[in-house]
C-alpha cells in the first residue's frame, strides 16, 4: 500500500463517521446504535513509512440505544421487532459498525479500545478532528 492510499482511506473513514455525527444506527443488530467516540491511526502509516503494510485504525466505540437481549419475555418482543424489519438473526452491532466503517477498503486493520491491549507509542487522532 502506498502512503497516499493510507491517507485517502483515513480521510474516507473520517468523512463516513462525520456524516453520521459519530452515531451509526444498527436496528437490525443486537443493539439499536453504536456511538463512535474517537478514531486514531497508528503504526507504520503514522511513523512515516512510504509503503506501509496496512492502515492500522484504533476505534473507541460503545453500543447504545435499545439492546436486544435479556429476559425471556424481552427476547420474544425483540425477535418480533427484528422479524418485522426482515431480520432473522441479530448480528453484533460492533461488527456491523466495523464493516461499515471500512467497506470497500483493503488492508485496513481495525482494533477496538475495549478488546485490544496493545501499547501504542505513536497515534494520530482522525475523529472527531482530522490531523493526517
């Protein structure tokens, strides 16, 4: 990957999140929405490599809105709600958000702050502001 491609991908990710104001609706998933708080780029693309292997993106997000899990009675209501929207199996909202965020991009590594325990020495915030 060229550094220009990595920067273009970072700008596109920033624009996608900015277009929805950081709140992605996922009514067909396990939660109604996902709030994207911050996104950073790190790794070789930030350290100045002219040909980075991939674009590493660190995402701080959390699920919000109505959750489709819980008690047995609630699960029946939720299944009915999802069936009315044409969804048979509720997929994970976080996974749907990550797929949407990098749809059509190749060689983009997505990392979430809640699951990753990576020590990052250099990172650049691209959302809510853009600095790349």
